C-alpha cells in the first residue's frame, strides 16, 4: 500500500494550472542580494577573541629557504604567533597527492618554495592590519633555483626538477587504446593534425577565499567555517591532514557565497593552514584572502599542450583520433588533480561517431600555481583541440566546416550511445538541433554579410563548433589515472550520490535541505518549484536551506556544487524525497477521506479526492499529523516528519578492465556559430553575431538557464579574447592585478542569441541535464575558428589579443635599431627596466659625493627608508618601505660600489628582496661641476625584477619610478641647499638602497 501511495504521488495535478517547474518565477535569493543583505563569510560575526591571519608568500618561483627570521615580527604588539613550515608540520601531515608517488604536499612551504605566492609564514594577530605589519618584519633568506614553466620544457632532460618523487617532473603517464586506431590511420587517405597550447586562465569571483577556524583542545576537534563549494570528498583530505578522524572536523558554509565557478574548491589547503594556526594559538583564527593573493596564488585551470591527429576519409568522415596530451598541474599535484585531464575521458570523441581512439596522457609539474576546478573543468582544453581539428580537416579537403561537423555527428537514432572511450550519451538529436540553430540563427544571412564584407576588403570570418556538455560527474572517473591492476587493489570507486532532505514541521510547513552549496545559481528558487509541484503548493510555501554543516546534515563525498550536477542530480533527488513523503501523506489522507490511495491528488494547498474535489483536507493539517497525533496514523503509512533521500544512478560504474569509463551521467548538446570582424589595423576582434543552441534536457527555470548561458559565455569570451595567467621564464607571475589580467566587462560582452531544444534525459529524475559550463567549452574555439577564418591562418592561440594576432599575421616585431646603450646581462624572462637621465644639485661634486656615501644622509633623503647600515666603505644595507599602486611592502637592499673614481663616478650593483618581489640592478653615476658652483649628475641603469612586483604592470612601475626619482632628487637637492631633477630618472643607489627589489631581478 505504501509503495502504491508513493507511485500515486508522482504526478501532481494542479487542476489545469501549469506546473511550477518550467516557469521563470522571481528568484527567492534576489531580494537579499540586490539590497545588500546577503550573508557572506566576512559579514558573519566572529567569536570573542578571534584572531586574524595574514600570509607571507614567496616572491620566488623556485628557491631553497635558507632561514626565516621571525623575531622582529613576534615582538610587534598584538601578534599572537608567527607560524612557519616547521610549526605547521608539527600539528599536521601532508595533503593527499593526486597520484601514488613518494611526494609530499603541504599547505605551506617547508624547505623549498615552488611557485610565486606559495605560503612561507602565517602571522596571527589581534587584527589584520597588525598581522600585515608584522609580516613585513619577517626576514626570509632564499637561495634561488632555476625554474621551469613550460609543460613540454619540464620534460626535457636537464630541466629543473621540482620533486624528487616526480623524476623528470613527470607525475603520471598512461596510454589508452580503443578499437583499432593503427589500422584506421594506415587505411585512411588523409591525416590531419593540430598542435595546441591551451593557456592558463581562472575564475575571478567577486568574493575571494575565506576561512574561520577554531580548535577544541579537550576533544581535539576542529570547527571550520569556509566558503568551500565541495566536493566533500576533500573533507577526508582535510581531516587526514589535521590528523583527526572525520567526525572531529565540523565543516560549515555561510548562507551565501559570492561566486566560485569551481575555484573555491581550492580553498581547502588554507582550511588546513588556518586550522593549524587555531590549534597553535588556542583561539579562533580568521583569514580573508585579498584580491592580489587570489590572482597570484589561488588555483587556476590547467594549461595543456595537445597534439591531436585524425584519420580522415575524402568526404571528411573521421575514422580515428590520436590524442597526445601533456597536462600542467603546477607546482603541486593536489587532490582532486589530475581530475581536469580525466573528467572528459569518456567524451574524447565529442559529438562525433568515431570508433577508433588512442590517447597518451602525461601530467607534469611546473613552477606555477597548483591547479584545480574551473568552469568547464577540462572541457575547454579538449574541445579547443577537437573543433580546431574539424576546421583544419574542412580547409584541407576544401569542404564546408559545417558539412564536416554534420557528416560526423552521432545518429539521432543511436541514443543511448556508447562512445569508444566509454561514455553513455543518454539522449539527443544533434542533427535537429543544428537545423533549428541554422534556421533560427539566420546562418544564410550571416554568410551573406561575410561575403559582402570580404568584397569590400574587410576581414570577416564565421566559426562553428559542436560539443557535448557532460554533467553529474562519475566519482570514479579520476581512478582512470590508475591501471586496472591498481584499481582492483584500491577497490571500486564510482557513482554520483546526491542527498536531499524534506521535512514537515508541526504546522505543516515544508523545509528542504540539500548538500549543494550555491554560488549564485538560484538553488533555493528551483528547489521550491520542484517540491511545490510535488505537494500541490506554491513555491513561497517551501523554505529551502542550502547551508552545509557536516556535523548535522546528510552529505556524501560526492556532495557539493560542481560538474553542473544541481538540476540533474540535486533537484531530482529533492523531487524523489518529496515524492516519498507525499506517498505517505497520500496514505494518511486516504484513510481520513475514506477513499483509495490512488484517488488522492495534491493541488492548491489541499489533499483531495481526484474524483470528488470537494472531499478534501488542508495539506498543512495532513502534514502536521505525524507531530500531533502519530498514534492515529494508519499502520502502513510511516512517519512524515522528515525524509532524507540518497540517490546515485546505476549508469555510473567504475572504469572497466579496458579503461572505458562513463565519466558523466548526462550529456547536453551545444551548437554554436558566430560571425566576427577583425580590424585590419589594430587587429581587434569584434563579434558581429553569436548564436548558441542548447539541448539541456528538461528546463526547470528558463530565465536562470539563460542566465547561466550568458554567464558562461561572458567567461568564455574572456578566455578567448582577454584572459591569460602569464609567467616569465623564471616563474615570475606577470598578471597579478586586474590591470594586467584583463576581464571582459558588460561593454565588451555582446548579447548572444540563445535557442533551446529539449530532449529529456532518461537517467535523471527530472529529465534535466547540465547547462552552466557548456559555453566555456564551446565559445573559445568557436571564436578562434571565426578569427582564423577571417585572417586565413592555420594556427591560432588564445587569448586572441591584438598583439598576438599581429605576430601571427605580420610576424614577430623586429628588434630595435642598433646603437642603444648596452644592457647588463639578466635572466631571460625577467621584467626589464632601463633608464638614464640627469639632475642638478647645488654643491660641489666633492660635497655631493660625500652625501651619496653617507648612511645618515641617504636615510634622510631616500623615500620610505627606515635605516641604512654601512657594512664597509663600499658596502651598504638598507631597509625601505614602499607602496606601488595597490600594494606596499618592506624591502632589504644590499648594495656594493665598484669602479670608484671619487668624486667623479661610481658603479653600483646590488639586489634586494621583500614583499613585492626580488631582483638586482647595476648602474653608473657620474658627477661633474656645472660651472655655477653646483654639480650635474648623470646616470644610467639596467635592472630586472621578479616576484609580485613584476605582476603589477609596466604602467604602474613606470609611474612609480618617476615618483621615487622625484622624491629622491628633491630631498637630495634640499639637503644640499637647492636644485632639482632634470632627467626624470633615478639614482640607482636610491632605488636599490631604497627598494632594489622593486627594480631588481633574481640575484
């Protein structure tokens, strides 16, 4: 009877009204968010006595730590503790490394730093400002090592090795073979290949990382509040690192999170770090990441070097693919990496029917930030190569690219379709989706616009792309990195368990709780629609809670908000939980209304007889009965107070013995085309029209689906045209501010034309598939194909900035003409600063010479100088504090004098290190009488910088240089009795003794 009741509740009759699912109702979340009443982690009050942490980070990409002097920092009033690697190691253990290897991975540097921004020390103080002041007093002595930033360069014999446990920097290598690719290549009349270097980029959410941690010494238990999005498999990693069982780590999330797009999964090493600080200090510790830290040292997407080849028939039909992928995971292989490389493993043939595939996967480490989840998560890297190859085939065979796409598509009658590499594509009609997009998006008109533009000599191109968007990741896909024998030994891992709880309170109100942490997607709105339909209520009657508390809530290692799993898995599980409760309520109502359970319907706030609607009872009364009168319930009804549902689809199985893996549950389809025009002079790309067709199964909330598409499109536009995490060859990070890491704004993002087709998934409770990540996979390559078509070039690399396009079209910029000043040798890849100029100072050269070499005078005239120590007559050390643009820091400069010709000339050479960076420089100063009793100084310098300061950008550096120079010469002239600067350059000693780090390079 109970089972029958559950079945009867599956279909909800709204008495002629449309269901709530499928409507674009007003978002529940917006009232608070748009009025500034959102509750983010930094808005929540802290416990009395909470301390604040700041992190001292490495300016070097690769260096040994020789010593860390924290004495001055610990003496600063308000400082509770200064933690170094030794302190953290005493209370934690290594984080889990993504592959089996004798390698350790800590949340803070131990004896060596391996990327710019790696934590070196943590200062904990009564407030953030005091902690930052104390961090500037820490003196770290480094011995720089050579760095490697190119993934292919990391594999070259003799390249600097990051970890002894990863010989040759190779963390993992696996080869896969499906079908008979060798025969297919041997028999094919044509072979086409592309070499792709997909760059690094990242998500830049409005809210950065945040952690508040406390430690209960009595129970040796931790409580952590963090804007961590999951997956909660990392809960086990954190607990292990903190050396406590999982039930002694309580992890909570705030009510709101200011965006993530994947990147907030990467907060977990900082959870370990701040929790360790809480244990050592015995007080709660709070840390909020600033924007510069986030750009420099949070996780980013992987960059990947791919060679992809295809065996192709003369009509464009692809018979085989050969993938060679080298994945750059940065300095540490942190869990869940190398997940980015394997998330798409079942989908390596995309939307195409290709039965023969070979794959070689290599994972390397380099001196760059560790990588993690990022919107699209492996899809952009795969589809950029695959869809560029499609266009290359079309051009090579003189075919229309769209014809090549259509010729290779999976047949509409083949679903569910098993790919060669193991994915089970659930549903779709790709041919129909393309046909609709071509018609509704007016492709014929766009081609006419292209032809007209080209007839006028303009650079106009059209690009196409067709991709499968996987969603609801199989938790076992990452084990494909292991061999079958290794997997058998480790035990099976698979599935995508989702959890949802539906509860009824004593007045019959409905509450829903899910283990999925939203970052702006509208979970509360959609869940209220789904559950309202089941109970015949209105969405406003449903209260949804999406906060997580691992000590109280139902969750699993698969819990979290990632892989576009909300609509397909989480909302579907909430529907199943509500239906289970509704089935029991139907049995209770049937006994009270004296009808059969199958005759019960939920509609408009009542539980009624389907055949006699007047025979009804208020939903709230039936819903409250388990609280008020459990003894009156039918024996077979069961309780209706709360139901927690755990759901995992049977289609998600472990990798089989042949390494086939259904890496995701459901698969949407996207077909994009666009027209772009490239300015022939500036080579700036303008999008004329962008059309995107989506089949994401059942659409739960059309407005929010289109919002997700627009958001993904905007991020993809950034990846295509603007964004790149750039590194110098020495590992210095070059895009550490939003002045250098360019993001598209609303003025740069055109309105895409969005179209939909719905083929519900048979594998999900609501028929829904993911939609939030797809354009991050399809848009970059669609735009690249269009730009390549406009310019008539074969190879193209992201981002499509004008300077890069100019090099592709016009060749490399010629070197400057000969005859300039010779430059001092510096490390290739360092940011260079050169200059020369003059200044007039009152006083004879002898007087000025004495001033330049007098520590007391220099301390008084160098801006920000704290002290100058004279080690010998020709050796000086100085401490200087300087602010450059949005950052400031303390520096220690070491300067020596050579080729002294008193009082006429001196050469200065030195280096420095500090919070903003490190470096060295050399310059020559000459003094000559000006004929009026004064002195004319002439100077030239050549410097190179590294570390954070190198990321600030040339504009800020040049401006800062002028300010520093002006301040120095004004003060020097004032000290000498008048005069001023003429050249707008600087005294090298003032720069080095004041902040050689700013204008220095690696020592």
